[in-house]
C-alpha cells in the first residue's frame, strides 16, 4: 500500500509570488518548513491549517491557486 509522507500548502501573495510550506510526516509528528523564510515547526494536529496561518500572517499570501 502506498503511503504519502509529504505534502505542501501553497498560496500566492498580492504581488503574484508563490509561497510554499512543505509538510513531512514521521509517525504521529509532522514537520512544517517554509521555502520562503526557512521557518520550521513540529506539530501533531492540523498541520495544513497551521501552514495556511503562517503563510497568511508572515507573507500575506492568501490566494489559493487550487480554488476555482
């Protein structure tokens, strides 16, 4: 069975720049790392929500490229 151990959350800011937070899973822990600023944080619950919050608060990146 295939297991996905990593994913990413990407958002665009008002200047059209893409910002990405990678989420990597190791057991119950997940490590988030931001490509833009190097921010890293270990979390156990809701990593994608916390990644979205980081992008919005730190980079003002709120435009979801997958929303249609």
